[in-house]
C-alpha cells in the first residue's frame, strides 16, 4: 500500500471504513451471517468476541435509557465495520447494534482478527487510523453536544458528516431521518425540525422535497 493511499485513508474515514476485503476475512475464518430488519447483532452488556464488517445493509449502534430515550453512536453501511473497541480490549459492549435493513455481515472471532492484523500490517495501520479518526470525531461532537445552542449541535453533526466524506465543495444529501438526527444529537425531533427550518432560512442548509442537504 502506497503512502499516498494511506494519506487518503487518513483523511477520509469513509474510505478507511472499507477496511478488510471480504476474501481476506473469509480466508481467516469469517462467517457470513444474514440479519433481518430489526434483528440484533449484539446487545448492551454482551461480551465482545467478534469483529463485524457489513457486506451489504445498514446497522445502527445506539444507547438507550430506562425511559426509552435513544442516543445514536453511529449508522454503518456497506463495507464499514462496527463495535471494534470493546472487542479489541476484551470488554463487554456498552451499546447495542441492530439491523436497520436486511443486512449481510461478516463475523470474525477476535483471535482470528488479531492474527489477521499481525500477518497483514497494512490492515493494522488502517485499523489504527480508523480508531483515531472515530475518537477524534467523537471528541468534536461531544464538545458541541455540551453546548446548549441547538444550532451548534446540528452544525457539528453536519460538519462531521461532511468530514467523513472528505469535505467536498458541493452540497451533500444527508441520508438520515429527522428522528435519526435527533438521536445522534440528543435533541427532540420537533426541535430538530424547527431548527433546520431556521437554518435553511439563514442559508446554512437546503431542504428540497423534505430531503436535507448540507451546504
């Protein structure tokens, strides 16, 4: 892998997330499992024993409290991995993962995962960059979440979305529902809808046929 490729991966988490080719995962013993819409991949409190990477589909990772309030940790799709940190340190999952759509997921046990990384150093480096990128993104979003201004929270969320896609100059369709944005930011969905309308009037976002675009 060239330095240029690694630099691109470091800048674009979206590229980093397409981490390990399916044929390599299968070579190290990964199983391909189908999860139907609404089916859980793991629950909060389960022991983390596997590396998961999506072949096709969409999975959300989230926390919830006793009152049913949800906070989204992430939504992952084709080629992306999820749930690595607790698996890497032999801990239990602090969140739950559920299929949003019918999803095909590669599942590799942790011993084989470490053997793969030790054998193939390029993927170890990419994994390190992915973890660093996610930690950085989490710090940025957390900094804004403690800010009481709703607009700041939404701008931070949209800024993180653009960063993961390489900060393109053109407008971007935001592929999340208003409820999902609320769950990501810890806001009420009514607050998100109202604030986005104000942001549209200020030229910060575009809403066309109910679809949200980041500018």
